[in-house]
C-alpha cells in the first residue's frame, strides 16, 4: 500500500475509485471477493481507492473497523493508495482515529453529517480529529453550503485538510457558485469532482478541479482512466464520447439509488460477488436487476475492447 503524503499530482494521477465492500452471507468482510474487486481496478490502471459511501462505511461497526483496515492494507498493491473513511458521528470519529493510529494510512475521509452539524462545528471537529490523529483528513462536501468556503480555505492552509471531495449535485453543473467560491479560496487542484463521470468534464475543465472520483470505474477502469487523460489533454470531444458509455449505468444509479445499484452492478457484471449490502441499506429490487445487469455487462464489454 502506498503511504506517501498526498499531493495534487497524486490526485490527478488516477481516477479515484469508490468501490462497494464485499460481504459474505453473514455480513462478514469477504477477503477473497474484495481482492477480486481491487485486482480488477489495479489491472485497469487505477492506483487510488477511497472506501466511503459506496462501501456503506456510514454503518460500519467499530468492532469491525480494525479488521477492515487490515484487510484493505493487505489487499492493495504497494503502488495503490487506499483511503478509508471515518464518521459521520463525531464520537465515532474519535474512536476510529484511535484505531487508525495503529495503521499507516496517510489520510481518511470524514463522511458528511447533514442534519446535526454547522459550518463552524464541522471545522472544530476536523481540527480536533486531525490534531489528535496527527494527520490531515479529506473533507467530503455533499450538501450545498455544508461548510463556508473561507472556513475550508483556513483548514487547508493550516494543513488539516489535504483535499476535498466535492459532490453537490446540480441540475446544471456549469452554474455552481458554491464550487466557484471554493476554488477561488483554495487551490482547485486539491478539490476533486466527487459525482462520477457525468459532471467530471465540466468540473475539471471549467473549475480546474484536480481529478474525479467514480463508482462506475469499478466496472470500467480503463475507460474511466482514458476519460481522465482525455480531459487532461484537452481532448474534450473524445472525453464526451467516453463519458457517454457510462451514461446507461449512471442513469440507473441516479433513478434508483447510486450505492445500491453499484453494489449490484459489480456482482451482476461478474467482477466480484459483493454479497448482501450492509443494513440500514437494502438491495435493489428483483425487477431492476435485469436492466442493471445489461448496462453493467455492456460497460464491462466496452472496457474490455479498450484493453
């Protein structure tokens, strides 16, 4: 596992994959199936893995956390950066930091807490967590106005936040005053587009974000990496053609549920048996599985043709 400090260059070197977490029928971590998923990503050129929402770490048991970290550390190659998540509750973050101190992960992402939180309170929590751990964290912005842009800038300048995952959904991603304010106060290379391939081109081209995260990269890592490279080379026509290949599965994720559909898609495509999804989530309905399988297998086929 790569444990080097995270730089803007590192964020732009790979699409940041956000995989689901494979579990066995009794909800235990499935080492073999998680290995299959990680190897599929690494073989496709992915070198950064972020375990967060798609892995349903919102509901991970503290008693399981050390086993989870140990598994991820052992399964990743020496060239792969792995970023776990903590939270979203403040007390849970503190307990998880105590576990993280026994491992070499260079950072962890703080899962967003939408309801019982304020901008200043989030900043105070981040400062306390980062100071206690002795390492910077990843700020996950999923809700409009979640934290003030000037507050984010101070956290970055003070070395407490090393990068930001920006995942506020807009009807028109070209019009985003909140993201614009964030990029004006903070080095935009430390802000990563966090909603997959669909808004990635706009976020990287128009807002100069440093990279993007993806769930569908778990199906098509080569295509996703090619999209990233096309944008970096200003070949936006090719980037748009590549992005269109992801749209059928992304449309299903948007219309049903992004986490639940991805969890099913990885298994239905034959990449890894993801098993039951962690409660308090539930699996997709039987009537949706055929359409998800068609979209996932077509995307996997397209990725294979790229290889």
